[in-house]
C-alpha cells in the first residue's frame, strides 16, 4: 500500500481516490500558536523559568504561509517523517556531527525508546547476542528479550564502557558454545543512564576501532548528548564567523556518528530531554539501507510520528523560529541550568553525607544522573564471600526500604543490571543508587537530608573504619 502511496507522491497531477485520507477542509484546526522563550537574551532558560523573560510565538497555519503547513503536518504521512523536517534535522546533524545526507539518512522516530525497539527488531534474530554496558536503561534492555535477543554485559567504570572488556569478550567468544558472535553494541555514551558517565573521546575512538575490527553495528543512544557540562566556553569571534550553533557544537564531545566512515553507527537522538518528553519525537541517523528498513517497519507498526510535534519542530528550526542557532542557544542555556542543579546536588550531598564516608558520588559531566556508591564494606554486617558473591543485594534492599520508609525513593542498581543469563559479574557492584538532579532545589535538599540521616542510622556507630 505504501509503495502505491509513494508512487502518488512522485506523480503530482495524479487524481487519487486511493486513500482514506480525511480532507484538510474538515480539520477542526486552522492555527496553532506555540508560545516559547525568546532566545536572544543572555540566559533564556533562567529568565523563562522565572516567568518574566521575553517570549516569542511560533505559528503553524493550515491555510497561510508557514514552515510546515498543517494541511501536510496533520495528514497521514511517510513513516520516516515529513521530508522538510527530515531535511532540517539532516542539516542539523551535519552542523553537529559533520555527517552529510550523502552517507546518513535521517528518519524520524517517536523518541529514542521507539527508535531503539525498532532497531533491536531489525538487527537481531532470535538467539542473537547484543553487547551492552553492564548497567543500562532497563526500559530498553528488556525490550528485545521477548524477541529472543540475549544481552552480553561489557564492564564499565565511571567513564563508561571499558574497551579492553569489549575486545576480550569478542576475542574469547566461542561460537560453538555461544552461537553467533555479537554484531551489535548498544551504548549510551553521554550522561549514561544510570551511571551518569560519559565516554571520553579516546575511548570512543578505541571502541569505534574495535567495532571496525569485529564488524559491530553501534547503536548510539544519546538522549543526554545536548546536556553536557564543564565545557569550554564558546568563543565570541567564532560565533561571529561561524554562528552560535556551530560554535557551541564544537564544545560538545564528538559522537560515534562523527567518526563513522562505513555506515556502522546508528545514532539515535531525542527531543525528550531538551524540549518536552510528551512530544514523542526524535531522529535517527543511519546508512540509507538501515533507513529504508526502519521506514518499512514504521509503516507497518506505529506509522509516522506525531504531526503536531513535526509542525512544532519545523517552525522552531525554520526561518521565523529559533533556527538552528537559536535552538542551540536554548540548549546552551539549558546546560547552564542543569549544571547549576548538578552542582547544587553535589554541594548538598557533601553537606549531608560526604563527611561520613558511607556513600560517595562522582561528578557527572553530562545528563541528569548521579550514581551514588554506598560503601557497604564499612557496614558491620557486610560479608563478601568471593568476587561474585556477597550480601550486597540484601543490604541494599534493606537500605532501599529504610529510605522509602523515610520518604525518599532512589533507583537501586539491581534495576539496571544487564538482564543476561549470568548475573555474577554485576552481583558485587549492586552497591549503588541512581539519583537524578533534574528536580527543583527544595526537593533535592529535602531528599538528601533524609538520605544522610537514614544512611547514618543504617551504618550505625559500628561502621568498620
Ligand atoms: C538512555 C535512554 N534511552 C532512551 C530513553 C527514552 O527516551 P525517549 O523519551 O526519547 O523515548 C531514555 C529516557 O529516559 C533514556 O534515558
């Protein structure tokens, strides 16, 4: 059906009686106004938050000129998304990652969860094994299990995947006992969920080399890419000559996509963390072969993404909207706000917890999460029976319940442990909680006051020194 429909699209004068499309004269919507912050100020995010910053309105019309007519945006569309929006995002990717539409096509998605579940389905047959960080986002790692995909955990530290672990898994793989060698690496390279870690450039390069050596496809799930902290300041002369967007992009850590010479990276971006999650819109960059398969899968599953979202994005990045430069100004200002929240979290953590040594946190340079390490080895009832067996899980369950009773909910590490056949490698590393600093200051402070108190009670005076 979609092939016939595309034929009609390529033939402008054809009279089509083929589709059950509601005619746009019957759409009960003729205009949508999106009131947004103006981004030509020093700090649009904090001014907007305070409620008295300048604003701007993007307008989508059904019957008047605008970046994307509602006649088109609200009609049934192509699974890959509307061409204008895809072209805009392709240009945006070129600015950010240097990849061009000649090598990588852009396909729209309903956010990264949608994009990933489709990629898992496309890339894996039942019985295949995929590689993943040993702690990862369970919403995604649970997704392909029903399809018969097995996960193989790759060891990580505070900077993410250890290339040596990746290489040794692939080298030691015994196809007789374990079946086909993994051909997919699913990774969250920036502000990793749950650990908050960001792969260094050096590690990215090493991992990409390993991927070339072992012919891996890299699924780069990067919803926190735009939220990077402690970056080099943007340089005014560069802004003058290259524009804000390009100058800002140079302060972000290079993506796997930017290194991709042979079409093995599928990069998955989302508007969820930088505009709104409810818009359900993201974009995928992949080689044209994968893009075509993704489109077919979308045509026979979710159908094309949200029309209102596409209308918004077209106006936002279009000539009367923020444009790519203005969008990056918003992102830059959002980074400042999240960096401030991160620093607030760490300051209060230090005040409430830091001096007792029962728990510590690193300083994430991207994303929304800190990975709180609980030093259970100092607990009087801690018992380690070997590298893979201890009472860490029991003690963490106990602490989780005490925190919950005290009024604070933190995500226990066991929620994120890779759902592989063999959980031994992560068992002794379950002494972590994921916490977010994305909330408001008052909530963060109240939670950490309780956390510090419950932690002290949990360890008691008997803590081993
Ligand atoms: C690592 C990771 N991937 C994917 C998603 C889903 O994102 P989206 O809202 O774009 O579907 C999330 C959301 O929290 C996430 O943290």
